[in-house]
C-alpha cells in the first residue's frame, strides 16, 4: 500500500494520558532538541532517557558536552520519542529542567543504560564510562503532542 494511502489526513488520534505514559516508559531512543544562543538551529541529538513513575524524564550526559552546556543555558528541552515502524506513533514533550545533579548518581546511570543494553551490558557500559564526568537532568513535561496511527 502506498504510504499516502496508509494515513489519510486526520486519521491519527492523540494518546490518552495512560497510553502516553506507557509509551514513554517503553524502550525507545529519543531525539533531544535544545535551543542554541548563537543563531544556529536547535541542537538535536539521539539520546537514551528514562521516564519515572512520578512523570519526570531523566537524561544523563557528559558534563562537558555541548548538549549539557546548552541544556544548562536554555533550562528547557524538547524530546521526541517515536515508533519507527507501522503503526506509527509518537510523543513530543516540551519540558523544563527542574533539577540538575552533578555528578550523575551511578545507580541512575546504570538504570538508564540497563534499560537499553540489558543488565550486564548496562553495568559494563557505565563501568567503562566511570572516568568521564556526567550530569543528570530531570525534566518536567510542560506540553505534550502525541499521535497514534494504529487502528
């Protein structure tokens, strides 16, 4: 079926709150965008994240990275999380940074890495990065945009 015929105009529907939370809690690579102050377009990078039961998004990154510097400056981010095969679904979160923890706690770094790499792989990944200073950003969602193209 041609792509245009798969999704006639207006056929997506928004997620309900429970569906949105479940989608964010599932394992997806997100794309994080953050404003720049130098006139360049927003910086957008793929990231690992996790979504806490109390509704915060946790993002761990290198303390000295451009991403960390821009997040500190802007105090807000946009996170896009999508399903990349039919039925297409996505959640866009615009959120405010409500806490910055430096250095990032090892248990949180492990929780995020284990989410993507499994128990052994996640622990090994964090161990391999132990000498790289990192920062944890906690983001409170302020605005949601969602779409669900499933039947």
